[in-house]
C-alpha cells in the first residue's frame, strides 16, 4: 500500500511539473512568442526604416514570399489588409509610413482563408495603425 502511495505521489508531482512547464508566460501578442507578429517595441528598435515594406523585409522577409498549397500554380499574391480593409499586394506597404504603424501580423494561408474567405492562398499581412487608422 505504501508503494502505491509513493508511485501515485510521484506521478501527481511529475504531472503537475509538466503542466506548469506548458503554462503561458503571460506575454500574449509578444513577437518573442509569435513569429507572425511585429510589435510596437520591435518597430521602435529597428531604427531608420521609412515604410512598412522595408520593416517587414528587415524583420520577417519570409512574409513577402508566396508559399502555401498554391504558391507555385496560383497566380495570386499575398494580400495586405490595413485596419481590416483589403489594400492589395505587398507593394502597397511601401506607401505606409512606419511612424503610423502600431503592429503588423502575418496570417498563413489557412488562417487568412478562415478570416477573410477564399482567395488568400498565399496568406495575409495585417497592418494596424496607431489610433485605429
């Protein structure tokens, strides 16, 4: 009986330790945990960059490359949304001053399609502006 209690206690201890190891660090939205997010603090740390396109090219160049299930055969492009409004291909990011940007997020093709519907087979770059636009 004593051996059973010891094994049970050890099992509970290791289960709780594993559970705590998987717990969140409380940094939701932080780009340190999310490779698809550029935070305001990262934008400020970059320094002399004039527009959102160059910012992304510096921090996450892979966001500007088509990928996904239709990237080779699909003539479409990555779509850019600013404050929820569709703006066009990544080249429109050159018209957005870094000074005006609050955050930028990349949505992979599956998430982009769930959020915005079909026609987003190469993903979406979401730009949120300071003051909401």
